[in-house]
C-alpha cells in the first residue's frame, strides 16, 4: 500500500491510475479506524477498483472544549488495517499542506447544516464542508463514500457537491453496528463498561419511533435508560431533515445524546 503525503503526489497517482482505465474511490476519515471505516473501503474497492482512504484529523470541525486533543490517534494501526483491507494507497497529508499560512476560506452550506447537529455544534459543518471540498478537489475521484451513521453530514456533502458542480458521486453506506446494535464510532472507546450498557439502548429506542409518536416519549425512554443529556431525538423528512409533512414518503429518526463526557449520534429509517 502506497503512502501519499502531498497534493502533488496524490494527483500524480490518480492521473496514472486513470491512464490504465481505473475508477477511483475516495474515503475520508480522521483516523482511529474501526470496522465502519473499513466497510467504506471495501465498498469503494467493489465500486471503483482503486480505493484511496485519507487520514486527516481536521481541527476545523472541533469547537472549543471538544475532544480534539484527546481524539484517538492510531496511525500505524490504521495503516495496517487499511493494507489488510486491500486499499492500494492512503493519503496522509500534513496540516501545513491542508491549511497553509494565510488560509482564510470557509465552505458553508446553508439551511440543512444549521439544524440538529448544526444547532448544537455551529462550527462543525463549516469545518466538514471545507475539508471535504478541499479533499475532493485535490483528488477528483469518481466516487466518495460516507457512512450513514453521520446522516446529516452525508446530506450536507451531497448538497455542496451539487451546488458547486464537483464531478464526484457521493455514495452513502449503511451504518455498521456491533453485536448489540451500537453504531460503530471512534468515540465508543471513551465508554466505560457501565456506559456501554446504556449506549446500546440508543438504537433500540430509535427503532421504536414511529410516525405520529410523541417525541417526548422517546426522550423519556432515553432518560430512563440512563443517558445524561439529549441534544435532540426526533423524526425528520429523510431528504430535508425538516419536520415531516403528511405526504412525506421517507422519514428518518435521528438522535444525539450524552453519556458522561461522551456524545453519541445515531439514526435509523422510520417504517410506517
């Protein structure tokens, strides 16, 4: 597996692979890789033949008091996992390359980025949109794959690619869960054994939400399960994340909750 460390080297690698007729898949990550990330790589290999994950811990999507400093950093283990999964190359740029001195541009997707996660983490989606735009333009892959666990993020990225005419297909991949249904996340490592026992109730409560259900009931179930704080738990239109109307065909239940100092998010499609 080739390690690519500069924008110039990345573009040269992609150009060379395209000369042989290969399609390119791109998988954005911040490292601390788990089976969910590796499933994105597997799907990229199936859909494009060449899959290039990148590892970059993006400081611009962390706010004051968030866990940038403590976020797991496991580069050597990550590289080993990617090689065993079959990735042909990995892009590992430096912060100086991504945000050189004088960098002053922000990509902001209005509307869909300002609700739910955006209301509780107002810095977050600007940081995500900026880094993903830069990475897509650096690589210009045929497809880029994102996990549905970060469902709102997926919609934000689809919107920015459409609005900015970036010629990349954005593909969502279903959430990978552990044996108890907990959505895999790098932050799950923060959970104690007791906290994990609480965390595995989240997907079950989301699965019980139905159209017309009082969201208050889900909040009460989360509190009873032991969650310390609920940022949101609601059913939305699956395409706009606005409250569903009577004729809304596809709905999504989304939640962000806290156990101690750990914040978890999850979502599930809502059946009638």
